[in-house]
C-alpha cells in the first residue's frame, strides 16, 4: 500500500473522508486501498490525473518519487495554462524539497519560470502551517 495508504489511514482515523482514484490495471493487481470512503477506478493514468484534478480543491505535494513529481508538475502547468486556478503547495517535510526549491529558483533566475509561478510562499512546513493557510480563505489564491 505504501505511503499513500499511510496518509489515507491517518485521514480515515481522524474521521475524514478519502477518495481514491486508481487505474484498472493497478486495481486488478490489488494495489488499491480498500478502506477508502470512495474508490474511482479509471482506464488510464491520464484519466486518473484528470479525475484527481476534478476532485481537488488544491494540490499538495508530499515527499515522493517520479510519479508524485510528474503529477504535481502537470497540475502546476495546467494552472499556468489557465486550465484551473487551484493552488499548489509543497509540504516540505524534513527539508525534502529544499533541493527542488533551489532548482526552481535557478529556473526563475535563468528566465524559464516567472517568480509569480513559484514563490517561496508555495512551500510550507510544518503541516499545520499549510492546513491553516488552506483553511484561511478556502484558499484558491496561489
């Protein structure tokens, strides 16, 4: 089940609701978290990302690997293209994203990304600071 399952379990234990979105292939391999409140099974990874974007109020990237990076960067790109206006955040657990943030600053300094697309306010630690920020205005601002 991996890290996604740990997060889902914590949300469920706190009385929250969890919607999972998984491809048919992964569901067939029994990788799906079976205790989620709702599980949407879709045909392809593209359909999965599209469905997750539809369901989301904001995008929060927790430490992860290539799949995590790719999904988050697509959400950032979609915002840049005007496909959505939802906010995006990094939860910088134990400095996990420090190097990514340094790289992003390098891309800004090199003129490939504007500062407005990714400022230092896009990164929060600890989790409470991020949750407070999101709850402050039903955040859709950044």
